[in-house]
């Protein structure tokens, strides 16, 4: 039954059927041929229970926060400020790409929004200064992946919702690995450009007066990060309430900077509704599919298969990592999460691994899927913003960063405290 389920899923995905419809259709197929009971009659109750959660309100609020930042142009000032501080390093503007993506990730919660925003700001400047298009576009695509690791993260909320894991602990656990991954990106970029300078572009230095004056452009992002994350850990707000505070803060900052208009608000709301609708449909459909998988015994078969294989905890973990790497080539990242987490997470956690730590490792694997072809979403986002040139440039340029992510995964496995230090300290 496991093989049939995988084959039907892959066929539906290859046919380019929308993900939510694919999950529902797979559930109905398994119900029709493998269930002695009409499970489809429970669809209404399952859909209601999946969507009736206060926690899920945080998703549209964080999306709206990112939309406001994107459309008010706050990221442009952030990029210029970090360019003045980082462009002296080997690789020049590549470090500004990664640094701006890191800061923007601390407020947007979305990898796609981060990659699109940084691409819009950075690509014209990189083209003007004749940077190699491969590593330049690759750094933007990879930097964008930080949006789902560094809190607040929509994907961490989805993981916490599906596994009933504490969202504040997941946010705390993602901070150090996210920042360390950004440093790995920058160190690796500098080494690559020292080894082969043609991969980067001209480095430049700026006067200290310009650097100091540019710091004011970092304040909006830092203030919003403090409001959202600080209110959670101070115990003043839940993640959902913190997201609403972030939206209010973003509106006030945009108003203060004279960049808020009715058109921007309407566009931000429109983009939020479109993205939220897609995410919620996938989550609801995945809940129904997972209900069918459990009822028809697919989940039990998979668990029994792993137990019969006699693999130890770390061998099972390696198998799970390999599974995510392979599936990441073919399945869009959010879909990959909602399809696999309800099946894989109980198995891994049951072997003694901490659910918070596993959540961070899983998000790292999901980040990898965002920049690996043929369905690496950030690759297409950057190429779309680029509006020209070969798509191969973006794919080739992202490959070194996949290697840096592998290194980060190894560090997380060898040193779990990288993720667990802050959650344990917070209790």
C-alpha cells in the first residue's frame, strides 16, 4: 500500500494538479480502494478541526507584515546600509545580499518574500557593477531561505501546529542556527571569491560617516524584530498576538516614513489573502490525507517497516534526511512538510530525538529544497525578478550554498545544543 500511495502521489504531482487538490484526490483514492469505511463522510469534521485553531491566525498576520515591508520599500534602505558595512569583503555585494536577507528574515517569516525583495533591490546594482550573475543570483536565492529558519517563521508555525510543539521554543531554537548559517554563507562566499575572484565582483570601501549615517535604515527592521520576538519571550504575547503587534508596528513605521498609502495597503492585503488561501488549503487538505493514511493503515505499515529494518536512532535519522533530500527535488516545500511531518515526526521523536531539535533540522532540509532544481521555488523567484538571462546561472550559483547547508546539518547533528541552547535557557 505504501508503494501504491507514493506512485499515485507522484503521478498527480507530475500532472501539475494543484497541491491541495492532489492531497484531497489521493485521500479519496485511498478511501475508495483501501478503506472498509466511507472515510470521505468525515471530511467536513476533519477540515473544521484543521482550520479551527487560534495559532493559524498568525500565518496571515506574518504574511501581511512581510507584504507591508516589501511594498513600502523599507528593504532598500536596509540594503544600502549593509552594503556600506560589508562590501569591502571578498565578494563585495554578495555579502550585502546575504546580510540583508538575514535581517529581512527576522521580520518577514517567508523565504519567497525575502528572495523576491532582496532580488528586486540587489539585481540592478549587481548588473550595473558587472558581477558574475551565477554566484550573485545564487546568494540571493540562498539568502532567501533564511526566512523560514530565523524567527518569526511561517514554516516553524506549521511544524509546531502539526506536531503540537511549542512555537516560542521553536522560534528560540531557530535563531542561533539561522544566524550561524548566514555566517557560513558569508564565510564560504568570501573563500570562494578569494579562490576565484571572477566569481564575485569589485569590493568597495565606504567612509565611516556614511556607515554610521546608514545605521538609521536598520532601525525599522530591528524595532519590528524586537516587538515581535521580544513580546513572545517577555511573556506579553502569544505568537499570534505578537504577529498582530508586528503588523501594527510595520504600519506605524511606514506611516512615519511617509511611505504608507491606500494603494499599498490594498496591494498588501491582496497579496496576503492569495498566499494565505494557498497555505490554508494545503494544510486542510493534508489533514484529511493524514486522517485517511492513519485510518487505512499506511502509517502503521511504514512504522512497522522501519521497526523491522532494525535500524538504530541515528541510522533512521540518516534515512529520514536522505528521504527529504530526494523528495525535495520533486515536491514543493510546504507540501513536503504537511505530507511527511505527521508520518515521519512521530517515528523520529519516538526514537528519543527532541521534537524542537528535529524541527530545526527538518527546516534546514526544507531550506535545501528551496534552492535545488527542478522545483526549487527560490530559484524561480530570483529568475522571475531577474527578467532575463539563463536559468542555469541561478541553479549553478546556488549549488555552493547547498553544500554550506549540508555542513550546517552535520553541525546540528554533532552539536544539538546549537539549536537547544536558547530553548533550554528559556525553560
